[in-house]
């Protein structure tokens, strides 16, 4: 008897893997290919070497099962699909990498189609190990064949594994590798648009099912509430909310208009947009558009609500969670209906019939096993474009989903051509629907269907704010002096481009006779959340506070000031900032000032000042060119301003970064092929990596101190599963008390178990609750 894991028979594991994912793959050839992948991915575990490893836990080179399993998968696929299909190459790559991250399949193919060359010494070593394993399997061939005979074959997707095992154990394996090399060369010539997406889907189907089967996790039945039920919850929330009557009427009108247009046109497009002014209820409108679309299309389609920042995920999750409370027993089984997934969340899967431990909860949440997922752009796009095993598990569950993209303008504009390409292909190949909603729609998805027709009307009827550009270069100290001299009895939001400039503004304002707050990623996440809560509370009472911040307040944070001041940035960022001014139209017209601030030691002719540290010159130049046309702009002008801006950006934007990644997608360049015109998929990140920064854990209170002690104890544990489960208990503490700081400071910190730490006894030297990490004046690092 053969085992895949200590307590699971190998053939039963193979069957489970196929059964878990097979219903999510509809295409005939792909389903047949997945059947091959599922039933071959652990074929190498039939060796006595692996079976002995299960008993002794001592893994030698002959116990490794990836390469021989991948060869068997490729062999079966070549028999079924031939060399004209890309599926044999996909099968080989998927099985080969199912225990790790994806890398280039070329690393495991001959350099030439002529066979094994002297330079193929690494591959030759693998083949030598393979031959020993094959000879070992031959000894138990009859028993293995009997195992495969127990597979319940459907005629439509029947694979003759018995015959293929016999032929595989006799074949010339170099010939198999040569055929795979020919297919890879063909892919490089043809640059297929579809192969990458098929590869990723089949890879995800395998690794997701493999982990669920191996862990023995009971897979919950996801739950879906109807539009009518959820709308009752919305109406309850509206009745209890205190808002301006006029803006509520506009929100209701927008909501109803979107619903009616969706009913008319839901089958006319796969990509929809909702373009509406800030503060007009896009969270409700977009979410209920997705719910309505799900009912119109039929079937239980998952809804993925994706946002740029973790700070606004909790806010939107809570809104949707509250809507669901009208459902009976909802809170006892809430995770079947809705989960949130980001780095600061402790994984807890709440289900009435079964109590999941943290490891099982983590697996289900990372697989997106729920009817609604509220998550980050990082989780979504680094699943659609990724080489990472951990990220790719959930891709199979994205298939057929309705994806809401909220505030997509927060994505680096150089990546938008890539995002557009991937989403358009994914809607086609994964049967997705996209609802993109924003007040500042980027210039992508030109063929999308706008659900709020005549939306210019809603931009024109608002007169909440006036934008006043003052774009001659101004030294920061002069700006601060003028600001202090002209402060009125109003609430102010001041948004700076860099952490250091924001800190200088705050330090010069905090002594005035009113509450002054500071907010940026210089603060620990736990302190940022506390500050936002306090700021909202004071603003709701009418307090005339001042908030000095960086761009962390731009998208989605529901705060409302009388006056907003913004150092020059991209025009869409400026308009987003304007959305934090007189947001609910409860005050007289709010003012939004735009300045071009420069460091005190700079010459006055320094172009774009602090903005040049974080934004491309193209976006700053276009913003300045457009805003300089008038001394002031009313809110009704914003729609036309944004349209002009994105049209101009589209014409002048360098698409090189996106184009290089698209080239890699078309050739399955996962890991290594780097040149001026090619960027491997492994280099993709939705958030630009900061090579000159390090993460530091700040021990500043009893919670963080206790969390660190537990972390040190956990690291010493030897059992992986015990270690992982205990770490998940404290993961939110580690995340909430960690910040990213310039690497120049790293020598000042203690390093323990790979973690940089500011100990509690010296924390006051490096961290301040009001402003966060203490840094040098000359450092212009940003977030």
C-alpha cells in the first residue's frame, strides 16, 4: 500500500485533488489536462524511497518526486494532445513546480532539440536520478497499476493511465524532453496570449486542491444572500445614518440609475464602470451592482471587492458585514458569506457547523473560500500576475467572479497598460466580470460600459469645493509661515508629498492653540488606525482640527475637512484629496489649495520640489500644464479636468514597464530572462519595492512587548505546523507594530531571528507616538 502523507493513501489523495478542483474547469481539453495533472502530480511517491522517507523523515535525492512526476504528466499529455498543443508543456511545468514558486521551465529542458548536451549537466543529473526511481517503480509496477485501476473513469474525460504507466516505464525519456523543448520554442515564436492564463489556472487548481487534501480541511459550502435580502439591510443602515438630505437624494438616484442600466445592459459587456463624484455612495452602488449582476447572470458567482489600502478595507468590510446582519444566524457563520483578506488580519474562519483552527482558517481565507472577499489590490493583482505558490492558490477561485475595483487610480500609472491587458484576457478566459468605480477614472477600458450614464450631470450639480492652484515654487518655511498667519476658524487637511516635509509642517504647527494631528506610514499601523478614529470623532463634533498627512488619506478614508491643502502631485491625486473637503455638502463651499513646495535649501527654480521624489515627471508636468490655465476651478470642472489629464497622460506615458512584463507573460518567462526589453513575471509587484528600506518591529507598549516574547518562543519550536499555528495567533501584533524605515538606520536596531527590533528600553530614542519613527532632516524618503 502506498501513501502520499503519513495518514493518507496515495491513490485517495490523487482522487481528492481531482475531485476538489475539477468542477471549476469547464473546457473539455483543460478538464482532461487537469485530470492528467491531478493523477500524476505525486506519481514519484510510488517509489520505495519516498515511502521510506514517510517513515524516517530522512529525505535523500531519490525520495524527491517532482521531476519524475512532471515527466509522467508530460508523457500522458503528449499521448493525449500531441506536440501541436501547448498542454504537454503546461502539464510538465505545473507538476514540476507544485511544491514551490514558479520558475522558467527552460531550466528543466535540454538547451537544444538535438538532445542532452555537455552543458545540460544539471538536467543530466536529474535524468540519472529519474532512471534509478523508474527502475524502483518497475519492481512494483503491478501493484501501482492496480491502484490506478480503482479510478472511476468518465468516458468523456477518460485517460488510460494503465496503458500510459506501462509505456512510460519503457520510453526514451530524452525523446520526451526533446518534444517539450520543441513546444517551448514554438511558444517563444508564436507568443501566445492564452498559454500563461491556462498555465496559471491549472497550476492554481492543483496546488489549491493539493493543500486542502493534504491538510484534511473540511471545505465549507460558500453562502450567497439575495439582492432583496441585502437591500433590506441597506435600507436599515440608511435610516440610521445622519446625512445631508440633498446628498442622500443624489445617492439614491445614482443607486437606482445604476441598477436600471445594469438590468438593461448586463449582457452587453464584461467590463463595467461607475464614474461618480466622491461621497456619492459608490461603496453601496458598486457592491449592489455586483450583487444584481450575479443574479442576472445566474449561478453563485463570488464577489471580490478590491481596494488599494488596508486602512480602508476594514471600513468597507464593516459596511458590507452590517448589511448582512438581516440574515438569520449570519454572525454564527459569517465567513461563508464574507471574509476580509490582508496582511494585518488574524485568520479566523467562522462557520457554525465546524470550528476551524488557525491553520485551517488561514488555508480557507487564502483560498478565498467565501461568497464575498474584501481584499487589497496586492492580493488580487499579485494573484493574476504572479509566480508565488502562496498567492496563486486562490486563482482557481477567482474564476467566474465579479470583481469590484475601487479607486484604481491608486495604482502606479505605468502599470495600467499591463493591468488592462491582464484583466481583459482574464474576463475572456476566466469568465470574469469587472466593475471599476472611481471619481477619477483612468484612461483605460475604453470599450467598457458605463453604468452611470450622463455622469457629467452629477459632477456639475455639486458645488462642494473650489480648487485654487498656486504653482510658483515656494519654500516650505515660507509656506508654513504664511499658513500660520492666515489660519481661519476652520478644519484643515494638509497633504505633503514626503514624510520629512510633512514632519516639518507638523512640528511648526503643533504649538498653535488647537488640536493638530499627524498621519503617515511613518506611524505604526496600530497608531494610524487609532488616529483616524480620533480624527473622525472630533470632526463629527465640529472641532476645527488640523491634520498634516501624506498620501495615505487620498483614497477611501471617510473624513471631511473645511479646507484642504495639497503639495502638487498627479491631478487624479489632487481631485481625490478634494474629496476629503466638504465631503457630505454640510458646509459652505470648501477650498482646495494646490502649492508647489520645495525644500528650504533649494533654489526657487527647482522644478516640482518634493513631488519629484515620488512621481514621474510626466504626471507632474501634465498636472501643472492643465491647472495653470485658470486661477480657480469649481467642482463641476473636475470631470473635464480629469478627462483632459488622462487623455494627455495616455499620449505621453511610457508603456515600457508594462510592455516588458506582457512579453514575459506571452512566453512564460517566470524567473530569469532579464534584459532591457524583458522583465520576468517574478519581478512584478503592485507596490514598488523599496530596496533601501527595512522593516522594523517597534516594542512600544505591553501588547508589542508580550507579542515579541511569544514570537521568540515560537521561533524555537521544531514542529512546523505548531510553529505556524502559534505564529498566526500573534501575526496581527507583528504586522501592526512594524514599520518600514530607511536602511541607513538598521545598525541602530537589535536583530533577533531575522527581525529588526527597537527594544522598549530605547524606544523613546527612535519612536514618537505623535509622529512615528524619528529620522534625519535630510532624508527625503516617502510613502
